[in-house]
C-alpha cells in the first residue's frame, strides 16, 4: 500500500512539473509597446528589397524580446542590403561598417541580437532544403522605428533574420521569390 501511495505521489509530482514546464515553454514573447507611424518625408524611405515605409496613423508593435533560441529556431528570413545607400540605412551595429550584398551577413531581431552578444558570430540558416552560414553584423531593431535612424521603416518583428542577397543565393531561392521565407537558424 505504501508503495502505491509513493508511486501515486511521484506520478502527481511528475504531472505538476510537466504541466509547469510546458506552460513555461508555451509562453511567447509579447509586444512591449507600440509606435504610431507617420508618413516619411519625400524620398526618405528606401523601399529596396521589399522594405515597408511607415504609414501615418498606423500602429506598429515593438518587442524587447524574441522567441527562445533552441537547437533550430524558427524565424522569418527577410531581405536587406547592408551596402552604403541600401535599405539597411546606417553602417552595421557590430563593426560600424557597410558590407557587400555578396557577403553572407545578417541582422537579427533585438532579442536574438542580445545586446551585441552575437556580434560577428556565425549562425547557420536552413531553408529551401539548404543551409548556409552567415555572420551577424547588425540588429534588426524591434524596439524602435518610423524615424530617420531607421529609414522611416517600421520596427522589425521579433522573429526576423534579415539577410543579404548572398544568403538568399546560397539557399538557392529563385530571385522572384525573395522577400520573406520561413527558415530555421542556430548558432554555428
């Protein structure tokens, strides 16, 4: 009888712990605020690479966090130019340099960028049945946007890997399909 009671207690503790763990894992990164958009001044928002410009009166969510990084983390791959004059705007945050679109480099959403802790580190991106390594050189700012510093573009969502053309080419995505792609990434 004591063994049955002990077994029942252990089983109940197991259920409680499992339920608690699953609830922690199920939590998502929720918006931390919002920004009200305004139309950019004429010729001040570079729409190269399918970039959006802020719209007057539209509300955009901001995020201080990103989904938890696991072995293969689900994300959305977007297209960005890291070259001078490209839609990426200013030089890259990690090294204060511009980078050729022919170099596999990325910007990560604010939470994944992790206060520059991933700067100049490689990540492996998997999508379209292929994988490529790319260097993290910038932050895709999820906390701010719709201003000159952010090329009058909305804040990034919290699950973005913003990649150069070289990454898209390495994944062999047809050019007419460039823009957004569901991918997985991990630290290399």
